[in-house]
C-alpha cells in the first residue's frame, strides 16, 4: 500500500484550510489521489472506489472536533474507518464511537 501525507493530498486538490500540524503529517493511502472532490459548506469529501469494490471516503472538516474522518464501505455494506481529533492522539476507530 503506497502512502502519502495529508499535506500532499491537500495540495493536490487545492484545499487551503487550517488543520492541526500533526494531521498534516499523518499518512494516508495514495488511492485518494484518484478520488473525486466535492465540497458542501465547510466540509470536503474525497471519494474513490477501488478495484476490490471498496468505496473510501476522506472527510475534511476544518474546525470540527474531528477534522479528518476516513470511512471505507466494504462490498458487504460494513463500514470501517478512523476519526482523527483536533489534538494529537491516537485516532478513534469508527466502531468505537
């Protein structure tokens, strides 16, 4: 799995928002580079479906309690993902919330 840091992804999509420094250096899968960017109010969403028919969503919500959320929808309909808080700590798995 090839990875990049969030800062590179923001540059790639031209997203100019203030996010915590630790998040800017957080690694993410490069699959998002092939995604489609949409923006609704103050939320950015990058979505991409892989060859394995898994749809990955990366939500960027500046100023929110969890400014970055990764959510993957498996072909079975199950969800998997991680929420990243404003302050540096371990991300919180979606199923723990």
